[in-house]
C-alpha cells in the first residue's frame, strides 16, 4: 500500500517528536478530549487510536497531544467525526450492578456484561465511570461525556467512593488505625479516608469505608493485607450520588438535567447553554425521569444483611441524624375526579366524578433510635445533599377526566366523600 509523501513525512516527524507545538488558543482543544466528548470512547481509548494511526486531522495522521480548532476535519478509520455544539448536558445514568457481571463491552468467556442492560444512547456511547469487579455490587455511573467521566474518575479531583464491606470477624484497633493511616500494597500506598463500624450479627461484621481512588480490587486487597477476607462488597455512593433504595439490581435510572448541571459546575466543566425548561426528552411520562421503566420500587438492597443499615456504631462514629425512625408507607392514593369537558355541539363543562379514596397506610417498622442509618443515606455524608439518591418527588396522581354527569348524592345522611 502506497502512502502520500506528506503522510510519510508527518509520521516521521511525529516519531522524532519534532513537530511544531500547537498554538495555545482558547478555541482549540486536545484531540483526544474532543473525541471522548463526542462519545467515541474514553480518553485512553482515543489515545490508543491515535497511536495506532487510525485518526487523521485535515488528511494527515494525528499525533498525541495535538490540539484542534473548530474548523479542523477529524476522521477515524477514514470516516468523518461530526462535532456538534452542545446545547444539552451529557446524559448520566445510575446502574445497580449485581454480582456476576463484568464492566466491559464484551467478554471472551461469554460472561454477562453491564452494557447488555443499558439503554442505547441516541448519540455516542456509554462510558463507565470507574469499574466494579465481577463479584462487587452496587452503584455504577455511566455518561456520554468522556471529559465528565475523566473528572469523576481521576484521583486528582478527589471524588469519594463509599463502600459497604462484610468481613469475617472484627477489625482490631491496631488494624483500624493501619487502614486509615496507610498500608502498603503491590501497587503502592493505600488508605481509607473514613472507616466506620456498620454492625452485624454472628461472625460477620459490616464496615463502611470511603476512599478517593479506584484501583483494581483496592478495598478487597486492603482488608486482605490485615488478615480479613471480604465476603461481600457493595458500592453505596459515588461523589454526591447515592444508590437509591428503590433501584432494583440490574436496573438503571436516568439522572435529571439539573443534577448534571450541578455536577459539571462542581467539576469545573463548561456547561452548555440549557434549552427551555420543558419536559425532559428522556422522561417516560409526566416528568418522571428517574423511575426505572416497568419496575416497582425495591426495598433497601441491604435488607438481606442483618443489622447492616440498622447499626448503632456506624453513625455514632461518623456523626449523623438523630432519632431517625422509619414510618410505614401509605397505600397508593386513588385517582382524583377531574372536570371532564363535554364534546359535541354543546361544549359545557361537566363536573368531575368523586375523588378516589386513598389506600390504607402500611404498618411500618418503627425502628429504635439505634437504627439511624436509613435507606439511601451515606454513613459519612450528613444532611440532605442534592442527589438523585433522594429519589423522585412523587405526589398524588393527577385526576382523570370524568364522563359522569355529576357527583352522586350520598346514600345515607352524613355520608362524606
């Protein structure tokens, strides 16, 4: 295969690293960042493509560290890359990963992957924000923005990850201090920013830990270094995002645009100009963006673990809410009687039917003051952060249009609706 002389010279100059440095212009961006932002993959993936010679700029092979402007023509494998002006924030979804799935697009062994359950994005592709190993459960974030994914993953930005860890036996005071001050692993020093007791019965003990990096199997290796094997590991928080208790394992939930704007602002990213404040186009109906499609609400995923969230020590050490109790959820309210509009030659408005009767409240378990760590709540972050972990705000359903001629009269004196 023959190559034009300009391409050969460009490749030679790149190898010798004598290309002219790109001008520092406000309108230019690093090539691998641009490709990641349009959803072609992560920054590292894009750098690999550039090294392989599969990316060109204005007909010439691209090089690592190259900056491009708005008018430069970029191609991958000979196909043009279309860059659009962002008017909407990138999409971000939360996924409740069960054990037994890998965080990869494909697996030679044929194991199920997390991407099999995700919705297909309209543009670009999903980029996993960090990874969870095969046997680890819990919160996993995905976004269509490579830049946002990088900000959330890179240790330089200090985004906290919180985990619930179940081990056999109690940690000694000496090992607790060691895990918080720093322990030597094969790939360097590691330490927990926070560590709190999470309760447990029998031989099993739960602990809450937080750290600001995501090395391979780091939490498991740290406990193994002090002589404890992790039998269950669940990520419960990533930054400001909490694992919603209603989110079933293997299901995803879309994060609203307002939360994404706040996230981008806190990460120091430029925010696209928002459009009109209408209904989210990704919403299923009536603005209910974050409820999983076709799924009911799930109780806390930790309810399979005795005394996990109901631990006295977890919040005593970490500092949290006082006197928190759980009340039973009421039954589903009945449909209200709307005012139906008459159709036909006479367009008079008719009165709506009578409102439905609300369901009876469930008999919730009134926990003691010791049970202070409640569903969807971090063991370390107090207060009520603006996070999808708080769940969607749900009110009574809107009244349906009624075709009744009017409300019926009470059967008995004193009867009310």
